[in-house]
């Protein structure tokens, strides 16, 4: 949604309107007028602005945020629909066999095919591959399970998940890919992800997967594509070989709560309060009431001011629907949401927010999602106040949490300064690359 990735990704990004599942297909599927499309996501997704936590690129290199928008893609090559939005029908590979894709002269004998959140065998294979890649490239990352992958592939970050593919050679999974596009914003852009198992690298598999993804991005009418990878000579060489230019660097940091100097943080908090006398903090747990969503969306749009350096990315469009879809996705991943907001008392308007989620399946892990302060309310140390207040809340409500991860663009000096004050340590650097299509 990771990072970028709210670029959300990945912000992974990501991302996500709830999708219903069904074992049978509606009769509407057979109608030529029906516009059936696939909506699935990957565990590692583009951060939309490359500065938000967990929105890592769909490269196998980062967190779990959605890409820069929705994925509504027809089945590659064959062109037949897998999902009927009217009939609520999702077809698994076993119900609707997908024709193998051979997208490149390097791909001899390779089967590169998309899958969905109900394809149990594919989800297990995806998790195995993602964990093998992470052990080799980023061993500090949170392990992936088939359950987590299924939830992400169904819900994404905020209702617009990306499409995952598995690549097999002689029946064995050797790699994976993702395509992410948006219908809310950034209509020119597709974010791509390529993963190759460490034991099967340097055989042209990554290039073969990328060629299929590029073809799909072009079929969707995109004119620009992005890709990301951890800081490594091999990743940089792959990007350069395929015409991508480095556009942004993002840093994955981790906070170890056992090492936090709480007395020092209390002192810093008390100092900051003097600069924010017109504000009060509110705890919002779980789903936001519908009557608050418009105001929440307006405040959340402040994240668009986060730096994206040289990336060709437009501002994200935030709506009440998008905010509700994000919260649906958090619940769908079985994560508990803690949102701390700052309200400007004289105007009664929302001024800032920060969000942390905790996984029910891995309750020692926390993830920092968006932190944003509206421009008119900056200069009052609200970011520091919100983050310290949320840390206290997590310590009270989730005492078992041991670590919290976050992402920032390397050029985001202000937020990095706050995070380092809170004890976050650098885990890894990820580069984002982009090229014309």
C-alpha cells in the first residue's frame, strides 16, 4: 500500500468496497450488456502518495495498502467476466477456468493467470511466495497468511483493490504480479508489482510477468506505469532495463513500544499542549457514523499535501463513500481501528487525525495509517499531540502490542522528525519508479 502506499498505496493502498461472494453465477452473466469485472487485490500494494504508512508498492516489498484507485479489470486475454456486480456472483478458478497467459518470448511454458479471494489454493500459493520473497528481501516484514491475503484481495485498502496474478513454470509457482488502477483519480496511471521466488530469479521470469502486466495496463487505457522495489542493485537494474526512472524514496520505520521513554514523551506532550489551546482530542473507535463521513473525508484530503517528489501523481479524491469503504476494509481484514482526531473548538470543525490499526490474528503488530493535519490548522503541534495520545490509547486498550510500523517519503522531513522523536527506527528503504506506456 504498501510505499506508496497512500501512492497505497500501498498506500497497499490497499483500499475498498465490500464484494459479495457467491458459488453460482447470475443469469445476467450471459447477457452481452452485462459489464462484469474482476475486483481483487494483492497483499503488497501501492501507497497512493508514497508517504503514508502501509501503502506500499505492489512489488512484494512493502506493507499492505491499496494502489492509486480501483481495479475493475476484465479477464486477461480471454476477455470473459469473472464478477457480476448485478448478480453478486464471484467465480473461482475451479468454477471458471482461466486460460494460461503467455505474455513474453521469455515466458516459454509459463502460465501467468489472475485469481480471486475465494481461490483457496491460489491464496496459499501466494502467501508461500510472498513469505519466501520477504525472507530474502525484507526479513523484518510481517508474515502473510492465506486468510490475510483473502481479506485483502476481497477488500483492499478502501474499496478499490488491485488484481493479483500467479506465474507458474512446469506447474511450480515461480513468481507473481499485480496491476492496480483507479476510477476515482489518477486515471492515467497503473501501478504494477513483480515478485519472483529467490530460487527462480535471473531466468527471465520477472520480465515475462512484467510484460503481461504492461499489456494489461495498456488495455485499460493507462499512459503511465509505476513499480517499486526495496533498495537493492538488482531491483534498480531491473527497473532501468525496462525503462523506469527512479522518482521517490520511502522509508519503512518501526516503533518498539518496550523501548519508548514514556516520561520523555509525556514531557514533550505537555510542552505541545500550550500551542494547541483551541483544540481538543477525540477518540473514535471502529466505524464512523454516517453523518460524520463527509467532514472526515474533507479532513483526510489534507494527506494530499504530503510530498511525492518526482512521481506523476494527482491528488486523491476523498468522499464519504471512500472513508466508509476504508473502514469496511479494515474490519474485513479483522483489524481493530483506533482513530484520534483533533477538533478546533471555536469552529467545531475537524482539524487533524491519526489512525492506528491492530490485527486480531497477530495482536502484537500495529500499523500506523494516515496522519494528516489541515493546512489552516498547522503550526500547533497537532501531529505530535495526536500520535502521543494514540500511543497512550493503544497502551491502555491493546497492552500486548509490541511494534507499530509506518511509512514516509524520505523527503517528508517534518513527519520523519515527529516519528524519530517517538522512537521509530529505520527498517528499510523502498524506491518508486515510473515510466510512460
